[in-house]
């Protein structure tokens, strides 16, 4: 594995971890919001962020 590929895989991992950390922060904030519509929108964002993180990990596993 070349250095560039290792760096690319590390970057994909870092972005996935950042997405998951941000999703947790948004989830904590959404739990404190009384507006049901806004809360639902935030939960949709959380779901997309976690899905993106999962997809980044799949891509990372396919980078050789």
C-alpha cells in the first residue's frame, strides 16, 4: 500500500468519525428542542450524517 493510499484511507476515516461526532452533537441538541418539526428535521440530518459515515467506511475498505 502506498503512502498516498494510506493517507487517503486515514482521511476517509477522519471524515467518517467527524460525521459521527457531529451527529451525536446534533442529537443532543435536538433532544432539548421543543419544536417537533425542527426536531424531526434534525433527526433526518442525523440519519444522513450517519449514513454518509457508513458509506465513507465502505469506500475506505475498497481503496487498495
